[in-house]
């Protein structure tokens, strides 16, 4: 997926993803400095923190999955909330 298509897909996914919860903005610089995965989308709802990864392929690679789970665990520790990682399939 090209960067422009990827950004557009992420933008569209963000509207729905954040419509029923509080958006959580996480610094990609902070996460990179800690060797964690950059987060596409994040929100806090009544169940805890939800991290959404937008992919056109419908698949997260094992290394990226590990880094995103490290990010999720880090946020769980900061906010004392459970976290969940979900895959959002971006339409072309």
C-alpha cells in the first residue's frame, strides 16, 4: 500500500475506531526510543486500552507484533489498565 493510500486508510479507520471512546495519542518518538512499535490508533474505553493496527494485507508480521505488544504492555503499566491489540483491515 502506498503511503498516501495508507494514510487515507488510517484516517478513515480512525473515524470509526475513535467514535465510541476516548482517543489516546502516543508519541511515536517515545516508543521508538524504547524499541517498541509505533501505534496507528489507540483509544481508552470501558474495557481498557485498545490499540488498532491498520493493514491492507490483513496480517501483522511477527517482529512488528512483538513491538506492538511491548507498546501495549507499556501503556497498560502507565495507565493501570488492560490492553488489547486489534487488526483493522484497510480496504483498497
